C-alpha cells in the first residue's frame, strides 16, 4: 500500500532558513519539494565531490579485501585529510602504473639486443668505429652474409622465428647502405629499464600504506561525504524556495507521512518566525510516494521499482503482482534441481552485503522455493524425470503434471486470470476517482471476458458451472449486458449513436489488444519447456559422449572413473550454462508480463518521485 501523506505549506523568515533546515534534518520526517532544481556551477562542483567520495569509498572497500591491505594502519586525523591523501595517492599510482607499462614495453622492444652500454658505443665512435643496428628477415640477412660490404663487419646479435637482429661495424667512417631496417637503440638496455620498473614498483608498494590508512579512516570519509550531501540538500531547498516581501520570506512545500505528522506539527508549532498550513494530500498533488507493505510484499518492491512507483492516490500493485511473479519465475525455470541451486545461492548471499543485497537474497530464496515446489510437481530434477526415478512406467498415471502436454492451456488460463484481476483493479480505481458511471465501457468488457472465461474456459478444465455454459441463456444475457454497456453507455454524457461508433472502434482495439495480452502468457510455457529440453540434451550428451549410456560392463575401474569424470564435466558445464540462461529468462519475462500486460490492464499510473525527507546523511 501507499503511505498516506500530509502536505505542508510553510512561510518562513529568510534569515532562519539554515537553522530551520538543520532542525528538519534532525527530525528526518519532512520531504521538501525541490522540483525544477537546476544545479549551478557551485552545485555541480559539490555533486562531483560527492561522486568522488562515493567512488573512493567503493575503491577502499575493494582494497580492504586485497592482500595489500595493512590491518594495523592508523587512521588520519580528519575525513578531509584522509580523502585528500587517498586522492593524491590514487593519482600517483595511476601515473606509476602508466610509467611501468611504458618501461616494460620498451624493455621488451630492446630485449633482443641484449646487454649494451650507450657510453661504450659512443666511446668506440670517437675512435672511428661506428656501430649501427639493424633488423631484417632471414632471407635478406643470408644474402647480406653472402655478399659482404667492404669496410663493414656484420655481427648477428639475436635471431627469432622471423627476424634477425644484427650490428654493422663500420671502421672507415663511410656511409654504407645495409639491407635492413635500422634501429636507434635507447640509452638504456632492458636490464636498466627493468631496474627502473622495480624501483617504481617499490614506490607503488609504499602507496598501500596510504590506502590502508584511508581504509582505517573510512568512517571519517563517510562523515565528510555526508556533510557534502547535507550541504547540497540546503542548496536545493534554497534554490527552489519561493520568495516574497523582497526576499524576506521563504515559501516552502513539504510532505510528511500521516503516521508521523504529529511530530512534524509539534516541531512547526514551536518554531518561531514561521506559519504553516497542512492538509491531506490528494491525487491531484504531486505528492512523493512511499510504499508500506508487509514483509512478503516488500521483497517484490525491488521488482516494481525497476519500472516505477505508483502515483500517489492510486493503488500499490506490489502485493498483487508479487505472488504472480513468484509463480511465473517458478514456471519459467521449471526444475526442482535448478531451484535448489538458486536457493543455496540465496542463502549464501544473506551473509553478505547490505540491506539491498539481503532483500535480493530473500527474493531469490522465495522464488527458488517456489521453483522447487513447481519443479517437483512437474517431475523435473536437473532434466531427469522424477516419475521415472520413482519407478513409474511409461503411460502409467502419476500425481505429477505432464508439463509438455498439459501446461499450454494452463498458461493461457493464468494469463486470463491475471488480466481479469487487472481489469477489476482498474474498475475499482476509476469508480473511486471518477464515479461508477465512468466505468460502464470497461465494465462491459469485464463482464464479457469474465462470462466467456466461466462458460467456455472452465469446462476445458472440467470445472464448469452447471447451467452456465456457452449455450445457456444466462451466458447470452451477461454478454448482452456487457455489450450494451460497452457500445451504448461507454460515455453517458455523449450521444448514444456516437457511443456506438466509438464502442465499435474500441471493440476492435480491445479484442486485438486482449488477444495479444493473453497470448503473451504462452512465453511461460515456451521458456519452461525449452529449459527442460536443454537439460535433457545435456544429460544425453554427458552419458553418450562419456560412454556411460552403454553401461559399465566389464570395463576396468580406471576406465569407469574417467567416464564418470568426463560425464561430470559435461553435466556441470552444460547445466551451468542452462541454469544461467534460464535464470535470466525467468527473471526478465515475468517482469515483462507484469509491467506490460498486467500494469496496462490495471490502469497503472507512475508516480513523480519517491519520499525522500531532509535528514542526516550519516
């Protein structure tokens, strides 16, 4: 459900603004409207500071898990000093890493030339002995050796699979042409360059101490970041507040939950230089939204927030789509073994991370548990047939659901049920907001679809209602009432003839739309079936390629062991790929059915913003 909001219109003496915002921050219950805020240059700088501090905290959290972290490091005196030292060390490390990479590449380039001294080469040049260095292909080098150049001595230095590195020693000072690519060697050879690398790495190692001290100062950095966030809060309030009486008065719009409004009233009544007016928020207000659900429904807020929160004054659909999402996830994954793996992963995640990660872990546990139950009902365990494992013969009746042959129609029935629930919700909201007479068109469609589902759909599952079938007068009467509402009374303020024309056009759109919506639920059957088929394929591959499908026979024990190992590798890789792909499909496609088919038929309206009170950031 959506928490009820109280709107406050506040007029405040401008000189008391900072003090007032600080007291609101201490209270932590009032959301001040800052819609339309455009950051100034100063605000952008503050935003960059906040982002930099957040990135620093993430990097320090990762560094704390590395082997280079020194647990006995002492913290810095202040958060500002800790962040400044960290930022300086981070930039220095980046420079060192870039220089190390450059030197290593240069060392690799000169490594074929071996050890040399630039001073010795220059000393020889002063004595009239010139050394020039070349590289060429093997054929060119062999030709050069067969046809020596007068006054030039060729000395091979290194040879690779494609290239020969050699030196030309010239004693008469003449300019000769040598068939090869001449190379100008740097002053330092690979040994000297790698020695510089080692020195830089030692310097980089010392940065670990700065990082470790910053980790020890993590709370101080968080406090510093919180100060910046609170400062930004004040700037946003100041920039968006209305000003009257030559700027002497500020006009603020605030929101508080009805459950905590008494505390807000008390604070405002005791505050000097302030007047306020309060009233209940309405659907016409752009009120912030805060969801208030039980523990089970709260898990699915994580799913709903990926699309949007509901508009204030409408209905929160989280508790309604949550069970459907859980069921859809189980149908798409459709394997008790895969559900058990996800359950184990969810339980492992509970021990790690913050509230958001624990919420995701609990959602995984709930959906995995539903998968285990549904996968057991359909008789699938890592692609194996549970009925066969229990000894049931082919064709023998079992208590398990024959998913490939029976679930297609069930998937469509589930879609019809969810769409009908969505339409009922839409009827309720339209009646609440605009009156019952505004719903006649939608009510007509609801009666027709519900009547058809009962009269035609239920008998397909042997659940028909006596006296209410496709040939009964009651059915035709319901369809007639629905058609009359849909075609004639879809807008009671309009001419009936115009209503008929508009109703016929709406009929075309609704028939095609509803048909498309219902058929979308076939994806539940298709995804569940494809995952099961792939699991069976990997099982067959493992048994066939390893030879275990033909039995052990008289094979030696080590042969059997190798077969088991080969089959295990194929099974682990194959089922791992299938589980990964099926889990993604099971996460995404139920979400698609929720946000498109269900939300559309339920008349979902998204909210403008979430409830975010001015509060202390730490």
